[in-house]
């Protein structure tokens, strides 16, 4: 079978290799991968910015969906032919986060999904909603679960709340869809007027182009009668965090997810104290979170936003598209079965 691997860091160094087909042992399954979606973490991994000590020849990407091709002895959760997706953390099945549960992340600690077949434990996959294509389902394990935890688990969004999203990447689009499904008002920022128009079509109530006016926190407060938003889904990182503090109401929540604008910057902490803000770090989620997400998607009929689907041989082009940040929603790679 074929798999993309990282022999050395850099998008141009990605290598499409012939590797042995996996064989399932007790409790294991072999997944025929049909689609893989990209996350910013995958891009950083390929470029060497996520883990400079990454094991050579690692197969990248955390997110993939497909059908069970074979099962090992004792497997009961799934059967051959089931449509499933892998979970991001193979050892975080349920309960509170813990350091040992964060081991076994696909495309990092262990080989990821950018291959024609992958070998996982039966606990490491969940069945996907029937109405989703494999391309749509492949977007769920990281971005979908992350947004679910940001909006539902940590944000506790309810009807009438105002939620602020940043940009129009995968997590932000999911957060927009989930918050609207809960009856919230959603406002958002982007550097692109075209992307803001597409976000409005998706349900965004008001948008702000931060290239035209960098003071988006002031705009967000003005959108809430001077109170500030109930939840800020913070994907920017150090470069946007201070404005997120200013945009969020007293007693509000900031769910910190990404580092798109950097990891380090001086921080004035007094707004956290004076406004009694709740800052919640979001690191994807557990298998149980994924199951809850899938039930909600099945009940609402929600469809993830897929911007573009690349062929398996165009993996480098897919990563370059993510690097250029020209996408709206998710970038997906289609995987041939043979």
C-alpha cells in the first residue's frame, strides 16, 4: 500500500512511499482510509514546528474516515464494512484529561492517517453519521471535536448568547454551526470580505474585516450593547489574546485553542482578574466527546464545510493551500482504495 511520510521536515520533502499493509492483532482493526482532512497542527508537524524531535518517516495527519477492512480476534465494537473515523487521542476514551491520555496522538506520537490503510485499536474509532460523506466525516476528529468542546462543553452556549469566532478555518466554521444550532448569535472576524460573505451565508450574524479596522475587540463590544460577548473562540493565540480579553464580557468565557498568530507575547492580566474571565484551554477531546458530537450531527443533519478536495497524489499541494490560508472551512484529501 501507499502512504505519505515525513523523511525530513518541509512540505516539499513529503514522500509517497510503498509500505507493508497492516495486519490486525487481537483487539485491532485495519481501516481502509477514504478521506483525510488537514489541520494546522498537521502543517506544523510536516514543517517541523510542532515537534522538532518527531520520529523520522512518520505518517502525518490526525483525521481520517473510511471503512473497516479487517478485524482482529476479540473485536466487538465494530465489524468489517462499518463506516468509521479515528479518534485524535487514541488513549483518551472518556473522563477528565490527563497526561497519559494525551499519548498516542495520531500523526504525532504514532503514525497518522495519510495512508491507504491504517492499523488502530477498536477503541480508537467511532462510527460516523450516515448522512455524511467520507470527505465530510474526515473533518470531525480534530476540528469538529475541538469546536464541540469549545462551544458546548466549556462554553456552555445557550440560546440568546453571543459567540465571537476568529477567522473562517475549520474550527471556527464548526463553532459557528454549533453555536447557531444552539440558538446563539454569532459574530466573527476575518481579513477577507469574501470569506465574511460566505460566513454570513453559513449563518454569521455580523462580520468585521480586521485588515480594514484592527480594533476588532471594540467592534465586538459595540455589537453587544457595550457588554462584550459571552464566549470568544480564540484560535489566534498570543497575537490576538489581548483583544479577546477586551471583547469578552465580565464573567464570560474564552476557549483558547490555536496559535495561528504566535505563541509568545507580553500579556496584561488585569482584565482576567477585573472581569473574572474564565479561560479554558481546549486540546481536542475524548472518544466520548466525539460520540456526543456525532449524535448531535446526526440529529440536526449538519454538514461540515469542505472547501476543497485534493487527490491523494496532491498532498503537497493540499498542505501548501493550508499554508497560504486561502481556504474556507476544511481542506480534504481523497484516498484511493487500491
